[in-house]
C-alpha cells in the first residue's frame, strides 16, 4: 500500500511511522497510520486518488465512525469507497483504459440504411430525381423514393428490430440526422380526389390485401405486389406521356379509344394497331393472374371475395379510361391557346371552396358554426398581337347562394361584358370549365349565345380533377393575400372585408366585385334542353347553330340549329354591391424558360409529366395558364438510365449510324384486343334497389342518427357482403350506399319537425281565412 500511497518514498514512511514507534503499542501505530491516511485524503487533488485512500479507511468501519474521522463526508463517497473495495481492492489504484470515441461503425450505418431502403419503409415505385451533395462538392443523383412512414415511426420500428436482432443501434439524434440527409418523399393523405382516382387507388389497395391472404410462396407474392405497384405508377405518370392522337398501340391511340359507333363521334384509324405496350400488358396480365389465383383459392365467402376482386379490376380500368379522356380534353385547351389570334380570349372558370371568415383575435364563440362565403374565380388569357396577357375576375357574394346554372351563367356573362367594355376590340371568347352541373347545362350554354351573340366562339369541358389549374393557383394566391391582411391585425368576416383585403394588396391584374342575388318571380320560367348534354364535352358556336363532340376532335360532330334549341328565361339577376376596382391585363414575362440556363433559380412545373423549368413563380403561373406542358419529353427512370448508358457506350465506341432509343415503352406482339371506344365515358344504368337492400341501408343510416356515429358506406358494403344474407347480384358498392345515405339525409332535412309545424300553421291560417270569407259572404 505504501508504494501506492507514497510511490518512491516507501522506506522513509516505514521508518518514520513504523520503526520510530516500535516501542509504542499496536493501537498507537494504527492511530498514527490512520491520521496519516486522513491527512493524505484531505490533501489529495483528485477524486480517484481520494477514493483509493478512502477505501483503506472504510474497510472495517461503518459510515458514522468514518464521518467522525472525516467531517463532511457524504454517504455517496462512503458507498463508492466500499464498492471500490469490492470491485478493485483495498487501496488499489483505478486502472483507466484509454478508449478513442468512435462516432459510428460501418456495420451500424449499413444496417440502418438497409432498413430505410427496404420494402417495409418504401412502398411505391420511385419517380423523378433528387440530388445529394457531399461536403467535397460531389453531387450524386438518385431516384425520388416514397416512404410510407414518418421519421419518428421509422426510428421506433428500427429500435424494435435492433432489440429483436440484438444489434446495437446508432443514437436517436444521429438516426434523425441520417433521415434528414437522405431525402425522400413521405406519403401523405390527399383530400378532394375525384371518384375515378379514389376508386382506382382503392382497387389497388384491395388487390394487395387479396394477395396477402393467398397462400402462395412469399417470392411470388412479392412479385405480384411489385407488379401492382409498377402498374399504379404507370397509370399515375406514364400513360399520359405515352398517349397520342394516332398510335399503333391500342392502349395509346386516342382516336381508337374515344370513337363511338355513331358516325358523328367516330374517326377511323388509318393505321394498324399491331404493337403492344409492355406496361399496359403488365397491367392486364397482373390483374388476370390475381383474379385466377383468387378463383382457385378456397375462400370462406367466395362470392364476396370475387365480387371485391371484380370491382377492384373494374375501378382500375375506369381510372385508365379516365386518364385517356383527361389527356384528350387537355389537348382541347392547348389547341385553343395555340390557335388564338389577335383579340381572342379564353376564360377558365371555377367555383372556389367557400372561404371561412377569420378574425385577427378569434374567440371560441366566433370559431364555431362558421358559414362560408361563396366566391367564384375566372382567369382570362388574352392574345394581344404576338403577346399574351392575363386578367382575373373574382365574384364574392355577401350572402349564401345556390351555385346553380342560373347564377353561374350570370357570372360568365358579367365577366364577358366587363372584358368587352375594357377591350372593345375583343373578337372571340372561348370558355373552359369543369363538367360540373352548374357549367354543363343547357341554360348556361344557350344563354351565352343569346346574350353575347357572335362573340362567344366555343365552350369546352375538362374531365374531373383536370383543367382548373389556373383557377386553383390564383385562388391560392388570393388566400395568401387574405392571410397576410389578417396577420396585420384586420378581420375578414364578410364579403366586403374580402374585397378590401385583396384590393389593398394592389395586384394590378385582379378585379374583385361584391354581389348579391335577386330572383325575378314575375318572369315565366322557360326551360330548354340540349339532347344528351351530359355526354358532350365540346361545343362550337356558329351563326347557324351549335356543333357538339363527345370527345375533342373525334369525328365531325353533331350539329343542331338554334331555332330547334330555343332560349331559356332569365329569372335570376346579379345585383352589384361593390363595383370592380381598377385593373389592367398583365403581360406575360418574356424568356421564362430556363432549360438552357442552369445558373438561374429554378422553379419546376407542378405537372408530374412536364419537365420544363422557369426562373420565377409568376412564370410558372403563366405556363400553367398557357397549358403547354412538354409531356412528350418525359422519360421514366429505367428509360433514362438506358438512354445515358447507350450514350456513354456510343461515345466510347462510335458507330457509323446513330442509335435512336425510343421514349415509348418497349413493345411486343399484341395479345389482347380492346374494343372500339373503350375509354368513352360509360352511361351507367339506373339501379332500382330491392326492399331488402333498402331495409339494410336504412338500418345502417339509422344507427348514425341514433348514436351519432355515422356508419362508413364502404364498411357497410363490406358488412353486406360478409353477412351471408345477400347474393352476389344484390351486393352494393360503397359509392352506391353513400349516394343512398345522402338521399336519406336530404329527405330528413326537408321533412324536419320545424318545417312540418310551419306547414300546419300555414294550413290552419288558410282554413281560418276561408271560414271568415264564407261568413262575410
């Protein structure tokens, strides 16, 4: 111990403490030694040396005895000294091992990266590209993958896996940093999708569930699920890029897909459909394989399962047809823009989502039970010489209104009249809207001709979820203007406040009007109808009549004379509360495209299949308004990889002739023939529900009325299939049940108790009035 306590001075200490006191008693020697150790403890400069000395003092003593010897000693130090005796030894020095800190190991890093790139985290196929920039300046281009989990959920699952596999993971903060540095798109929920996209996506989900329930080898199951993901990715991004007016592939030929048996709406293809798209073949073969395996599997309720499979496949086919129709109607708008001459204009219209009033400081009483403000947006593209300009008209209504055809037609007329007043040289006006009932109505189409005459040239309708990009972007800009106005300490609780907020921003190309609705009950209602208007998408006006098409540029169209159509009455008038502000059309920016200048700040076009880039956000808005997206330039990741690989090989080994790699997917011999007009929007026959079906749906609806917990229509459809009380022919889809629930709700709303009491009261008044008149007479 002396060599430890006093290294190099062992003899001196021994002679001073032990030998000098050889004549004294043993207890006196021990006391002297103890005093020396206590003095050394007090003069020690480090806790490790103090702990070493303290371990010799506390060996045979308790805490109270040692505390008397060393006043101020804590119980923690006493216990630490005891542990030192137990683990290291009495008076033994603490042997410190020098260890270098390693931030991470390669195995730990590889283990985590393998996890975040596995199929458990990445669900959909990659689309697009992202760049990773290293500290050395090196830039790595990778595909944009889609993660199905949030970062916190990924890390929680990773820790659970590490615990099962007995793997030491990296720190939580390090894992978050890795996820942040390895970018990916996190899959999010989406609202407001049209029924075709929603039902098609649901169909892919249902088929994936069916595959997971099949008792097939895991490898085969993975291949089927991967094929489904490839098919979904192709429908979302590839089909529109491969579609063309004329194609030797049936799936891509617009003329073949949208021609009908009626000569007016049909175009004969002058080419053979002798090729087959590999991606489209993959969709058909995958769906057929899943259906075959589902039919061979012994399900507990086979009819219900096969009904789900058939409905899922039908929903996917309808989604594909919807995409073909969307592409064709997009060409209608592009064609109008390309052929605009000096003095022509195209007006894109849409009812924006109701604006909920907001206050700078809003209490709970004001926050609940808000009533939205109706507002309508019309974005006009004007051709002036060789340049384009744009002007936006916003109608805000001071009271709730019904967004029907009568009011909508008055808004369109008001916008057109203001344009003609501001620009008398305006020659032709084209309208482009979605196919909502307030736009696609005989009232709107015939009133435009009656009021504007030869000034209106055409009216074209888009497919659901398409064609309203200019209005949606302008609505987003206006909402951000209103939010900034509110953040400055103002309230926006009425239509007048909305106008003031927008006008205060000083946007020179936005005109805002506050209006109200007046009904003229003295005008006799006259209804006119265009035959089969629900199937028509394109109208062209002329002095003699109206020419119509079911699909843009497919067939010569059907012609109807004005004298056979008539003119509807106008029993609705729009009263102006606050007039337009001062605004002028804004000219488009020049030299917006930055494809040849990588030094500028780049803004990408939001359309997935468009590869164009611009130097400002305003330039992107103008590009969306023009609608000239370069869909033909799109290549998926595998095609682009082949293209780059081929170019590199050709540079290394140049040939006499250049090799042209096709942008289209690889082609093979045809296997299956599609019917003529396979993408034409089908007319669904009206289904009459049986008493048994009605009773089932009414019971489910009443559950929501009684308990307050509404039954989900798709859950009700599943319960109907699994109940065993209905045959396959009696099964209903979730959409059918949802529509029935909506009709029941409207019936209850119309027949509420207050309305019934009011009706009884009015009837009693009429009876009393009649009785008095009889007495007086």
